[in-house]
């Protein structure tokens, strides 16, 4: 039985994992880099050990150091969270060698799914539908051209070692085939040290639908239904919801079965996600399997009523799943918005800095998974996600209304955030209709990024805020020090008639 877990991660997911550990009476060890000395995951854990400088390759990616800390602190298991070492087969294997439980699948499952060509072959053999295309790496360019003519343009050239959009080229014109293959190959060689590429038919304006699965070490596997993740920007998910507004009962059951078969085909253990692309006629194809706990897992937890981290730990403890497929049901509707320290008005540039003020939404049906607090400086070295806002409602409309209310309540100053942008997504008629696909943000760019005018009410509030600030400064100021030079927004507003934006 696991008594102590080392969490090999940082930020919100490290805190998320530790919360369940605490509920289960399991002690926790945090590891942290120079940039994370004041991070919430360090404060939350029972013990915390420094593992190196800020860059992740010198800290959160150092398998040797993390294993050394696990042994030193007598942790029996390591939870990798997402990102960093979570899908690293070598790390899963190294943990096993050191007699420490890796909370996740073994090296075989990670390797088979990590290599997209071997994943496609395995899925084909398991009867899971894959995108029409090749099952072997392209090694002859003429053969590739012939194959593409057979499949029909447009096609995607994808790196076998890729995933999440890296090393991917779309080809619409016959004359671009060779240059696409060559550039995909060289990008893949550069990024993954593996230049293998393969061909897939291009699925037009697809939906991205993924299934959560859980599998134990006794041959039992279930799915916990889908998550609709089609609101994306440059392969970065922005909003996720479950159930998908697109699926019907029949397709849902069939996809769930395929997802379970995908997991069984690699002898999967733990929590995983099977990703599909789907066209408007509900034809769906396996895309890839993520062999980790995902960022968006809370919406599944809310709708299905399962703590996925608790299940991961039980599975690592060699326990059997405590429920069967027919015990699992979807209740109501959940939506997640990812809150980033990014500036939507400036091409989503990261906006690192100190959180000056934060008020998080509360109340019925609201969950936030975060880690920042007032005075915390968001490090520039890692993902700029501040928190995840998850709401539940008895139906989709109620959930959207609740998300809009929660976003309205969410106040963060000190860094720019994506909150206003997310409000515009929730307000958008096409999102509200549920008839959106992965082209949504691009297609409605103009409406979603419209700059806001400062309304009369907004200007009044700016003036009042500036006036109060002025009074506050006056009360504190030493007149002799500031003399006549003290300026403030209130005066500037009056003098120059500047437009104040809040
Ligand atoms: C595709 C596709 C269309 N056809 N493959 C993007 C990320 C990577 N996981 C696979 N991706 C895609 N693969 C074929 N054969 C369209 C995408 C795609 C996409 C997929 C899921 C979510 C958002 C996306 C945005 C653009 C393209």
C-alpha cells in the first residue's frame, strides 16, 4: 500500500494530485526548481525538496535527481502529473527498476502509443477505426506520391514521433507533396531525432473528441465517456465540455467501446485518453492516445462522479476497479475554461508577472484548480496556465450561464489573462448552439477578438478608482518629498483626456 507519493510536477496539477493524497491519508513530497521556491505545491506538500535551476531540463525533467529524492524521502510511488516526465517510457521503466511505483502505464504502453505508426498498426489490429492512410514510414518518395493519389488530396503528412500538431504538414496540391514530406521529416528529425513520417487522409474541419479510460492490472477496463475539446487555438485547448453536444447515444457507446479496446490492445494500466477526430457526419477515427492524466480531467470527474487521481492510486496499488461499465453514467453537463497568463489582445503573448490581486469565483457548481495567490510571481519558464475553472449545470445552457457568472466573478490583476476572451467564447451564438468544430476560433476571430470600447459606466468607474487611489496616495504622501511633481491617473485623465481602459 502506497504511504507516500512524490509528485514529479509543479503548479496546479501538483496541488490537484496532493489534494487527493491528503484525502486518502497518503503523505506527499514536492520537488521544486529555483523558480518555484514559493510555489503553492511546495507549501501544500508534507515535504519539499529542491531539485535544480529553473529550466525544466535541469529540474523537472531530471529523472536521476527525482528518483534520488524519492529514495531519500522513502516515497513508495511517483505521480508524474501531465507534461514533463508523464509520458516518458524510460522514466516509467527506471521507477520500476528502483522499486518505486510509477503512477501510470508501463514502458510498453507508452512506447506503443508514443510512436504514431506503431499506434496506428496496433489500433488497426484491434479493430479501432484509424484515419485512412499508410501503416509504414514513407521511405520511397515515388511510392508516397502514388499512395497519396490513391488516398486523394488533401492529406496530412505526420511525424511518427510527433503528436499535438508537431511535425505535421497539410498537402492540398500535388506539386507540394515532396516539399511537405521533406520539411515534415527534417522538422521531426530536429525535434525528435526520428525522421519517420506517414500519410493520413485530411479530415476537413474535424471535431476533437476524446474518451477517458481507466484500466486496472487485472484485465478490467472501462471508459468514462467523452470530452469535446474542439475549442482550440494553435493546438492549445481553450475550452472543454462534456457531454459533447454532437454525439448521440449510439455513436457514444460505439466510440467508448473502441476506446476501451484501444487501451486493452496495449495492456494499459491507469488513466488514459483516446483521442478521435470526427467529421460532421459523425464518422470518427483514432488519432492518438495520451498515456497520462489530462489537464481537462475535472469535467469528467464532475459529470461521472469519479476522482480520477484516487482511481490512479488504487490501480497503482494493484486494486481491481471498484465499478463496472454499466455503473457509470453521465449526470448533467460540465465545462472547463483554461485561464492563462496571456494577453489575448497581443497574439496571446505570455504575460508573466506578480499576481497583485486575485478573487476566484465560488458558489454553487463551481470548482477552480489553481495554485497562485496574491504576491506570487508566475515564472516565465513554464506553461503560463494560472488555473482551470470548471462548472457544472443540470444541462448545457445552465452550465454556460454558470460559466459566464463565474468568469464575471473572476478577478485577477497584475498579469494579463484570457478571462475576457473566454467570456466572449461563452457569449458566442455558435458556441451556444453547440455546432462548432476545431475551426471555431479561427473562423470567428473577428468577433472573439473585438476590442472593447470603454463605456460610460466603465469611464465612471475608472474615474472613481483613480480618485480613490489619489486620495490614498495623498494620505500617505510626504508633501515635502513629492512637492508639486506628484501626478496620478485622475489628473492625467482630466488634462489629456486619455481613454481609460480597465
Ligand atoms: C488531423 C486533422 C485532420 N486530418 N489529421 C492536430 C493535432 C494532432 N493531434 C492532430 N491534428 C489534426 N490531425 C487528419 N488526418 C486535423 C488536425 C487538427 C486538429 C485536431 C484536433 C484538434 C484540433 C485540431 C486543429 C487543427 C488540426
